[in-house]
C-alpha cells in the first residue's frame, strides 16, 4: 500500500497565502511562528488519525463474480485467503460474502432507479444494503478472455444507479479491493477493467498492494492464446 507523509495546505481564499520554511520552522506570511507550528501539528495529527482510520477495515463486503461452484472455484479460494489475511490484521473485522448469480442482468439505462436499481430476481439489493455501512468492498472475478466475467461487469454497471443518484456519495470512503484469478495470463487486464469502473463509481483507491496465491497445474491444456504449434512440452 502506498502511503505519504506529505502535508498539503489548501486555501480556498482568493488572497494569496505564502508558506515559508526556515530552520525547520514553518510560517505563513503574517502568522507568528508559534501559531503556524500549532497549525502544522494539528494538521499532522489530523491527517495521521484519518490515515489510521481509513486503513482500519471495520466491515468488508466480499463479492464473488465466478460462475463456478465455490467448492471448485479458485476465485473463491483467493477471496477467502484475502479475508483471512485481513482477519489477522483486524480480528474484529466484520465480513459478509455474496456470490453473483450467473444470470445477473446489467444496467438497461431505464431511467427509473431512484436511487436503487429497480430490477428484481437477483441479490443486487441485498449486496447494496450490506455495502451501505461497509468500510471496504472486495470484488473477485476469474479471467474470461482477458476480461471479468459477464455477471461481474453486469453488477458493476448496475452500481452506477447508486453513483448517479447519490452524486457518488454512496461510495465515498469505501475502499475497493480487487481480486483476479487465471491459469496463465489476463489478471492485469481483468483488474484494469474493474478498476476503471470502480474509479468512475467513486470508490476510494488507497494504493497498489499485490499478493499472489499460486497453484501449480499438472495438465497440458494450452493457455495464454497459444496454439499447438506454439507449445513445447518439457517433461
């Protein structure tokens, strides 16, 4: 995870504010050193407290976009491994798990969502209700032709109803975690597609943090767009 200790002072006033640093003393033009130091100290403590609170996962909603049964789904295994990883860091973390149905429909742009999507017959409403007080959301999808699964894409498009009708406030301060699984390639493009959607929705993107859960395969299935003429089997 990328963190920064940089402190930026932002002024909305039209009048120019000058910041001077001398002998490790910070002073705004016209403000005594003691007052400027107090401003810096208060800002530093406030930012540090905010970072600590944002980093602390209190409620994690886990969403699995794999169409395979959880008994054989590698995406499910990876999501559970991630959950256990965070559980070791935050023992009191609350978790809720959802699996997207294979037949989940995407957004129809029907203009009738106020603000929740009006489509029925799936667990979209239950997921959104659980996300309402979540601090973090984790979405996992296997790679299907270098893309997320259809139900994962459909789910993300449906979330746009909550973004547009709440001015993206529904997703404010909710950190997004993305998981992608594949036998050989495509995880980067899959995550890139999901990340682009989550950024548009308004999720908080804290930084880059990568972990890999690797299972060695023993079959001879061709992967990564290879043909039989491209492959050389090493015994």
